[in-house]
């Protein structure tokens, strides 16, 4: 029996054909791409970032000076007030001149009343009773003196408590306002800095504009090329062609069948062999040929 046909490896090549409109746009964009390739962009000399301006530097110096002076002093005062309140010095007239003066002012009328009214009254009664210098006079003066000291002590205690509560309230408020006071101390520097920031922002915008103006002529060719070629890619059209290559050698049977089919078609089904059965009897011979 004869051998079968041999199959050779086949390859295919696909070719993309552009439409006339696409090709026209690409032809327009290619010179711009070549121009950009031949002239690479160069960065401008110098920095494009706006530095601190004199107004900002002034504001920074003001803030630094305030931090080293008033802010530090205000923080120290708040710390000292807290230490004064927690140390007990606010309750001691020897370390609290305000409290000492308030106690003296409040007890002075008590002492004056004792010296100018109570003692003279006791002594006058003793004289009238003929008991001046007696023990009864001494007892009466002693009781009056104790009452005076008790009154002075009560006045001093009440004033000390009121003074402490008032001082605690006032100093607590003062310490709570310390951040506000410090913020107010920085207000001039912040106002000056805000003006400097606006000036710097304008300078930065100007530098950015100058940079863009410098770079635009250098980048314009590639931008034009991209736009034109991009338009071409978006236009429908063109065609795709696929071409195959390679050969296939048919076997003897395939050749015979092809010839037989051709003969049957030419001679109306019977052909030169007289009938389809006669053609079929030739198949063994063709296959062994």
C-alpha cells in the first residue's frame, strides 16, 4: 500500500493596512516626533522653588524673639503661680503680703474697740464700785482680752480662707488664660508671616509660569506628534491581511479520488469507465501504485 502524504509546516503573516486618513495623520505627526528626538528638552538653570522672602524672614525672627522672651516669661509666671498655690504660701501672712494687710485692716477696729471702749468701761465700773485694782477687775479684763483675741483669730481665719479661695480662683483663671495670652503674643509675627506667605505664593506662581514657558517650546513637537497619531488611531478604517505559506504533498489515494471525482463529473456519473462500479474496481490498483 502506498504511503500517505507529507505535511510541511505552514506559517501565517498578518499585515495591517492603514486607511488613507490614518496614514495622512501619521505622516503629519512623524516630523514633529523626529524634531523632538533630535532636540531633547533641557531644564532651565536655577531653582524653580520660591525661597523665603524678607517679610517671611522678619516674621520668623519676630516669632523666635517672642518665644525666647515674652512666651518664656509667661510660662514661667504660670509655673510660679501654680507652685505658690500648691506650696501653702498663700495661707501664710508672712509669705502673702496681701493677706497680711487684709488681716491687719480687719482686726484693727477690734483692737481699737477693746483699747478705747471695753477696757475703759471695765475700769470705770471698777472705780465707781470702789473695786479699782481688785481681782474682779482683773478677771473682767482677762475675759474681755480673751474675747478680743478670739474675735481677732476668727477674723484672721475667715480672711485667710476667703483670700485663699479668691487667690485660687483668680490664679486658676490666669493659668487657664496663659495659652491665650501666649497666642496673642505671637499675633504680630503671625500677621507678618501671613503677608509673607501670600508674597511667596505669588513668586512661586511666577516661577512656575516661567518654567512652563521655558519647557513648552521644547515639548510642543512631541505633544503635537502624540495628538496627531492619537487621532489616527481613533479613526475607524484600514484592513488586516493574513497570508499563509507552506505546501502539502497528497497521497496516491487522494490523487486517485480527485481524478475519479473529476471523471465522474465530466461524464455524467459513468464516465469513460462505463459506470461508477467500474471506477470502484480500480481503487485497489491505484492504492498499490
